[in-house]
C-alpha cells in the first residue's frame, strides 16, 4: 500500500481548524491568548484544564503527569476515534472542502467531523458479513493504487468491468483493517473476532486473502458461503496461488451455467470466468481434488446432459479429468475433453 505523500499530510494539517475539530468531539475549549484550554479527553481528570491547543502551530498537548498526549489534527482523530493514521487522514481529507478549514478557531456550523463509515456489522450473520467483506474488496479493485490487480485480470482475458461487477470480483489490498475501529475499541474487537470466526482473518490478525483477487461463491439461495482468492504475485509458487477462507468449501460458482443442457467444467474460478467471458456456460471444481458433493448434486439436479472437462493439461489435471468423468458418466452424463 503506497505511503501518504508528506505534502498531503502537511496540507491537511495546515487546512484543518484544530480548535473546531477538537470541540466537535465534545471537548469544551476556552481561549487564553494564542492558546485554547480544556479538559483532556484522554484521561479521567475533569478538574484541571490540562489540554492546551495551539492553533497557530496546529498542535495539542496535555500537561497532566501520566498523560502527556500530544500531536496534530490527524493524530487527534487517530487517538480519539481509535483508528489508524491513514484512516484519520482520510477522515479529514475526504471532502472537497476540508472538514475543518483553517479559520479563527470558532466552531463552524458543520463542525461535526465526518467519520468513515465502518463497512462491516459485527451483528450480521456469516453470509451477510461475507457479503460486506466481498463488497469492500470489490470497491478496492477500482482503487487507483490497485492497477496491478486490474492488469492481472486483463492479462487473463478478463478485461470487462461489467463481468467484474456481475461476479463481485474484488481485491484484498490489506486495507480492510484500516476501515474498522482499532482492536482496543469494543466494536473493533468484536468485528475482528467475527472476521476470524468466518475465516477472513487469521489468528495472527492478518487478512487471509491479502494480495489476492477475490471472487465470492454462493449457495443455491444466492448467499455467499465462501471466498476464493487468487494471488497475483508473479513469484508465487503454483501450490500457493489458490486460496479459500478457512471455512468449509461450499456453494457452486456460477449457478446460472446449470440452466444449460451442456456445461464446461474447469478446475478454477479464473478458468471458468475466461470461458464465461467468451459467452460459454462454465462452472468449476475447487482445484483438482475438490469436486464437491454439492457441485455434483447440483449438476445432477439440473439434469445436465453433457459436460466438457477443461482441466489443466498436467498430471494432476489428467487425473482429475478421469475421476470427474467417471463420476459424471455414472449418472448418465456424456463427458468430453
């Protein structure tokens, strides 16, 4: 993730009215010469006005022993809201006119500082939470800094943004954690716990699919039950390129294909999308060793008559082709390579 340019940081610090910002958080300040004084919101003492705000320098500081917090406008939002420095920067930079334009220190009518809306709801059920995560990743695919992810899709012949939108294709660029409260906040801790429960986060607190193109997999009711990740790094070993969340494999990719009497069966979602891009009816197993019972039964229930097997032309692909053909032929389905 690219660093925030230093000149952008300095611009936001200069353009933000620090007094108005701090007062928007419920901290009452009184002017005392060139400074403003108030009770520090970062410790419990409400008897001594230890917080000193110096708008001319764009700095605040608590003079209380044992506290001593100090910083600029971005750091105030970072600490008060319990968010990352980048998140705090985006809060202050996220409007065409800065939320707190530099002025005389008098709170403006729009003095309630905006907060970036957390895209996740810790109270949502698993499917809904996965939907929210997938939506976040889909938005990140379009971010200017993620051109490499879009270039990867284009290199695979998937150069249609409408296709990306239809299948909810996204990219995990390691920024999900920046959009939710820190883990030392109640909401942040709950969300991270839920993300670990559904496999989006590892026990280490890192995103499981970081650095991956992400594609949702849905069940017969259209609910997301799994996320597939395809690493885009050219140095990634073949056996490490394909990832799924640490939860049971489930769902069928592209249920719409099963409306046809003939389908193409691939070994990965990216391969299936390549055929879909060309107007063909394709779905996939989850690698050469995961032709799931759910997919098999869905093909049976759809009364598919013919399957074209399009697995990779390597030893694993040849074995998987033979095994898949035997399964499908056992229920009367014609198979072709």
